[in-house]
């Protein structure tokens, strides 16, 4: 099988369907499991924490940006799935020269749906992928449009202070959740000064659980800085994981909006 990935590179699978798949992306690991590929998952990163049965049972080949190339080589995978943003470019290039590698670049909901379809094709799980896509589409169709969109800052790191800007998957999810991103005019994930946060009239500060694990104590910190803005913890996987977790996202957004109004 041959397919072109998101970096416009050819991914050729001599062994199809692949029996040894390495996922370098947490959300893709979860997707592979939900497509029925538990037995074919041959390696994961230390951040592939869902589902727990995979995290506990599969070989770990380093972090998303610190891949153990020798360990992957010893596994001799039939397919490696990586992501342009989440993985180290140089490491992925080394691996792609040795093994079939499919690299994703996902910026929005539509991209995510397309990749679920393609991964279903790559792994000979087309029917499972389509069934999942139908569930996701139905779930998002039940999201009601919001006429009033509270302005938010979505924080992904504490020191330095970093936010999700425009041209990101998180930006698309914020919009679908019914929020206006106060920093959408920035590209990607900019570092900002605390003065910029103070000067921006925002309704809510969303403190993500990943990549920086904001905690309850951080709510008090930002609440002191911006007493007229409500700070709250949010599940980062619901805003940044683009695999099968998407089926859970709309109901989470509804509950989040309700909680913020309390």
C-alpha cells in the first residue's frame, strides 16, 4: 500500500495490513486501540497514557520529542505514525528513512476526521473508522451554536507564560466550544508577558492539564492577578487530542460552559 502523508511524502507499506505499529502520538495511540488494533500496537511513548491497558502493557520508546531510535529499530515496525508538531523532525526523518512512516499535521476538526479515515485505510480498519466517524459527527451536530462567545485565554505553560494562538487545533476547538480566543491574532503558541494578559479583557482563563499540568493552586494565583476574571482548570485532552476522543468532546464542552456560568 502507498499513501501520501501531510508532509507530502510517500508512505509505502510493504507489509499490509501492518502487524507492528508504533505510535509517537498519544491521541493516535488511543485511536488505534479504539479501531481494534490493540494486538498490532508494538510501541508507544511515555505520554500515551490512554487507554490504561495500552500504557501498562506496551513497550515505551521514549517521549514524543525524545524517541529511542535504537529501541524502535529493534522492534522493526511495519508502520510508524508521527505528528509534525508533537514529534522531533530530525528523529522522524531518521525513522522514515528506515521504516514506513506516516506524518500527520492536524490544524482543525476537518483535518482530524480526515486522518481518522486515512489511518483506518492504513491499518485495514475502514469500517471501524467509518463507524467512529459517524459517532463523532453525530456528537458534534448536537452542539448548539453560541450567539455570545466569552473571551478566553487558553494557557498551555506557566513559566514562561504561553497561550494557544490562532492557526492551531486548540483554536478550532475553542471556537466550537463557544469561546473567543483573545490571542487568536498570534500564530501557534506564543510566549506572552503577564502585562499582556492583564491588559486583555477576558472573561475566563482556561488552565490546561497539558502539556503543563496546571493545578488547583494555579487557579488562586491567576485569580489574584485578575480578580475580575474567572480562572478554571480544563482537560487539555478535550482541546488538543484529535483521535477517537473527539466523540467525548461535545458533551465535555457543554458541561464546561455550564460550570463556568455557576
